[in-house]
C-alpha cells in the first residue's frame, strides 16, 4: 500500500502562468509523437536548430576506405565534437565505446557493395535499432534508378512504418542515380520523395539552387559532404547549405580524410552552429592543426 502519512495537498498551481503552447523548434515536426520529437531534440542543437552529424557508414559499401581503417582510432575520438554519430551496427558495437552518450543514427539498409550492382538492399530489424538505443534510423532511396528505385522506396516506407511504431525518426538518404544530373531538380525530387514517405530528416547533396530543395522539403535537410575537398571548399559547402536553409551536415570524408579531422569537425561546427564564415572557421582548423 502507498505511504499515506503526511499527504500534502498541492498549493502551487502556477495560475498566472499559462501552459506552454509554443511549437516544436524543428520544421515539420509539430504533429509527430513525443518520442520522435525527443529523439530529434537529441540530434539537433536547441539553440542553433542545426546538427553536425558525423557519417562513417561508408565501409558497408566500400570496405576500409581511407580514414576509416580503424574506427576506434579515427572516429571514436571525434565523437564528443559531433552532435550525432551515423554508422552501421557492426562498427558502432565493435568500435565506439558504449560510454558514448551522443545520439546514434543507425544505418539500417544493407545488402550490396561497390563491387556489384548496388542498392539491392534490405533492412536490418527494428529490434536491432531499439537494442542499440538508436536516436534515428537511416536508409537510402535510389530515385531514378530503374533497377532499384521501387525496392529502395518500399524499404524506406517500411522503415518509416517501424520508426513511427517505436517513435524513432527515419532519415532518408538520397542516392545519386547513375544517369541523373546532380542538380536541384533531381535532389529536390529525391528529397521530396523521402519527405512524402514520412522521413523526419532528409540527407542530400548541396547543389546550385539548393534553397528550392530545402523549401520544398517540409522536414530538416542535412547535406552529405561528398568526396574530399580542400578544407576551405568543404567549409564553403557547409556554409552555403546552411545559408540556403539546411539544418546541418551529415559529413564523412571531408572530416575523416582531412589531415586534421579534429580541426575540421570543430570548424564545421563553427559554421553550422555559430554561423562562422568559411574563412573564420578555417582558422579553427588551422589552429588545431598547429
Ligand atoms: C552514403 C552515405 C554517406 O554517409 C554519405 O555519403 C556521407 O558521407 P560523405 O560526407 O563522405 O559524402 O550515406 O550512402
């Protein structure tokens, strides 16, 4: 039986303070469940509204690509400077210490490598995502690829069903179709298809006219960094994306293939969270590099 001694009636009802009816700080999220909002709030900084996700999922397609030979040595030390870690279950379990408290965006599609026809992927189980305490799940859609468009969108749609069941946001990753122009028309279409299918976050590539891609996507958009660029150019890419309305980056190679990954992730964070100009952020990279 509950302890009935000394039961005190409440007398502090804050009668002069109306209940908060303000809306959630990320676009397109107002009608989502508390659990999705809570996970999104772990990924996206409350003050800037943006995120620096560190992507190191490349190995499931590419194997031990440059900069990812040893996730324990190359990626784990960067975790504290990222807002979210994006990787596969195998690398996170084996190489990221469980003491890590940064949210994980778990790559949940798998099945092919760069050695064969790609993107004939399947999903790992939602139980895996739950057991890994995932803050988000990511899967790719191959818009414009006749062989895999339908199956990857079906995968994605199923993942959103599962994500909604357990209130885990799903990030749509827009692959670049082999024969598609890398322009805002294509990425705008691919991003919109992710959102139409229930994505809470869309990851795509920066391109000319990116403001239209972001405007037509009703949920937060983050950009991939793409192939390794000189550091200043990578910072310009991040700056331009934020300037066009992106909500952050999910960057991989331009961080872990830099000659100073720590300086680079700090510099990217300066652009994404503090609005530093690329040249200002470059100074952070340079001073870390020494
Ligand atoms: C590919 C991915 C990668 O994580 C993505 O390409 C981000 O990495 P990078 O900044 O190196 O492009 O999702 O499917």
